[in-house]
C-alpha cells in the first residue's frame, strides 16, 4: 500500500483516499496524495465511493446515466458520499484529468461544481459527464457536466481540486485495469478498497446507490 502526504488546507483522516487497492503503482511527480478514504470538507467527512471512466461500449451496457443512449464521456461519472450528520457544500471544487503523458501533461478542468452544490448528510452525489440522466439513482443528488467527462482509460491521474486549487482526491487509472468497461467501486461501500464492480455482482455500475441496489 502506498504512503501519502498532507495536501493543502484539507484536513485528512483515516487511510488511503482514492487508493489503487493493493497495487503499488508509480505516481507522477508533483502529485501529492491525501491520506484516507475520508477527506474533511467544512468539518464533514466526504469520500469518493465510485468512479466510472470507461463505461462499456457494448450496446447499452454502458448506459450509466440511464438515458437510453451510450456515450463514453456522457456515461462517465464520479459518486461522492457524505458520511456525516451535516450537509456539505462542494461549490467551487473541480474535477480534473491530470494527464501524465501526451500533448497535455498538465491536464484540464473537466467540471466545476456550481455554488450551492450540496452533498446531503448520509447521502450521495453523482456527477455524470452529460446526456440526460434518467432515473431515481437512489435519491442521490445528480449533477450534469453537460460537455462530458473526457477521461482516458490509462496514462492519467483523475483528481478533485478544492477551492484553493489543492488536490483533495486523486485516482491513478494506470493502477488498475486499463479498460475495465465498468466502474470501480468501494467494496464494501464507503469503507472498502476499490474493486471492479462486476466482481461483487452482476451490475457494471451503481451510481447513487450501494452495490446491493439500496440507497445510502
């Protein structure tokens, strides 16, 4: 398991924030990682519980947003969970793809949370890349990046920056399968390491809900 260091003004607790399970991957220089599945935002513990950067392109098997249309960037998503008893405002946080190779090594801002993006107590919030998210998603808050989450299958670090521009969460896509055709989710939810979703059932993803299909 990798060791991580404190980043920016974010308070950290527990172990391994966007971990790569048991894989000891080589991290890009200049990217420091926070510790713990829990990052403290405004006094409340927040985690990334599920991430899909490579939805299946087999028919509608990868239609994670439920709109009846497959779109690689539209059906990509990140699921956040608030384990605390207080609501949290993620307004101003940013989703980045921090490419470690190619023509854009510094990465790009894929989405900025609007002011007032509230992640409710004991609840979930899902950011889809685009399309028309359709369904209840377990009652989770659903945000739409509209222009897509343009993540590579490998060779980059996907990250979340806080309002100061410091890394709050990072996920190295090279650490796991380069072409999963499904999401990575914590197993068990909230407390577990990241695994490919199909290893714990028949679903390829479960945005807004637990892996067993129930609400948070």
